[in-house]
C-alpha cells in the first residue's frame, strides 16, 4: 500500500472525544471516529489554507457543489444539480432539521431499529412522535467454521403495522449503522414503494456511502426514480470516510423545490454555515483522495474479516454481523453472561469501551457495537480484551 494504516498514532491529550472520555487504561472502540490520520492531500490543503491567514465568512464553494454532483452522476448515475444542495455543519443537525421541516408537532416519525441513536432523539427534540419497527433478523451458519452470522433486512410488515394516520416521515439509514447492511436495489425499491403508498417523506442518511467493503456498491434511494427523488432528503458528508468529523461539513440533497424551501426556512437564523476549513477538506477529499480511499476500503475489509475470523475462532458462541459497509461490527452478547448491559461490563472487567446496543433502541439491548476503523494492532488488542471479559464472566 502507498498509505500507512498500520501505525498507531497517540491521540490522548489532543482533545479527542473518543480517547479522552475514559481513563488511560481503557481502549476506546465506541464512537464512529477512525484512528487513521486524514489523507495526506487533505492535511496539505488545510496547511495551505491556514498559511493564507484569513478565516472570514464563507457562503460555500461552487466548485465543491459541482464536484459532488459529478461524483453522484459518475458513481450512481444519479443526476442532481448544485441548486439541489444545502450545506450543513453536521449530519445530526440535518436529522433534526428534517424532523422539524416535515409535518407538524405531534406527527409521527418512523425508524427501523436498531439504529443510530440520533434517529431516536431527533423526533423527540423537535416535538414529533417517534415510531419504531424492528428490522427482521435471521441467523445464518458461518460457511466455514463455527458460529452464527447475524443478517438484518427491512421488515415491511412491521413497518406497515407501525404507520398511523399521523406518520409523515421515514428515516432510512443506508449503509446501516450499526448493522452494516448496504441495502439492495430490490430492498430499496420495496421501501420506496412503501413510502409512496403511505405518503411518507424519506430522509436517507448516507454518511457511510463511501465506506464500502469488499465488492459492495452503494445505491441511493432517491436515485432509483424521479418519484422517490421528489419526496426524499438525502444526507451526505465526507466526515466518516476521510475522518473529518471535527471540521463540520455535510450536505443535504433535496430535489423537490418546495421541500428544499421548507428545509431552508427551518434553518434560517439558527443553523450556521459550515466551517470554512470544512469546505477545503471536503473539496480535496473528493478530488484528490481516490487512491487513499481505495486503500482504506481494502484495509477496512481486511479488518472486518479479521474481526469475524477472530470471533469465530475464539468465541464462536457469540453471533455477529459481517458488515457490507461502514467500519462498525455488531455483536450479540445476550448469552455471554455479562448482564443487561454488556458494554458496561466489558468497560469494567476488560477495560475496553464499546458502543452500548441499548442506545440503538430496544432491539439493540444486549448487543455491542465495535469500531474496527483502526490499525490492526488496536483491533487485535480490543478483541483480546473482549475475550478476557467474556472469560471472566464465566469463570
């Protein structure tokens, strides 16, 4: 590889939320923040921008807008225009804007669980009613070796049962956090038909769309046809892919003019423009870092395989997902004798911090999320610590 993903860089003492939340004896694998430096080209571009010495107001980057549109056309054959783009200082901010922009106070917002925690909090923050439907979970035997693989699919019957006359919005996570699914074109078509049938606006969180593992290909639900594009708000960002979350830039793609106007009106006077350095980083990432991204995907794919093989070899009684995208593993520890909150148990007994599955909805109770976006040595250490915690639980 031309780029180094193996070197462990010290992040303690750098105001890192990931590394500063717990004590120095804890290995953090909880929040979705990779332990790789951002691409060298991005770092060089930021140095150049800083050396210019001016950090004034900015209303955005026309060049970046053109690049995003060209990228969507090239990779997904999805035609959008710069006028369809609305820049935001963060994707969670975007989720809250969407839930406020669609419907009225008290209306329902439907989500598939388990799911990224802000999907559950944004509707409540904005005076809406959260409505949940669990995804269908099947357990498949591992083709080679012991253990079970967890596989999640949308449960259309459960979604339909959760809809009421007050439901106005469906929030989709694709690729899915935390279960790592990249939904198929057929699955997205069925979800789209469900939303059209029930007159639901769609908000599609696609922040992990570039973090594809193996031979996975990403499809945006809005890119399927013009009818779906007309009722969808798609949220994108370079932050997870290029490890830039602290620079605060994301974008909403809204092709319906009336919906876009409503979205902007909710933002007015409240939501700031993105960080000026975020524009620089995003433009460089999308124009100069394809080779870096190709190597990152290969490294993450190998990390995923290492994680699955390690669990299969050392604790095959623990079912887990084989993510198709993202850098997030999802383990079922309900049978591991770690109590109702295995994340807390592992923090105490193994000194490893993982994501608490209960934060992802009731369907995540007893599960944990693991961030494998890190040098292989850290991943190995984290898995070994988890193994120690599991052994202590049955000792």
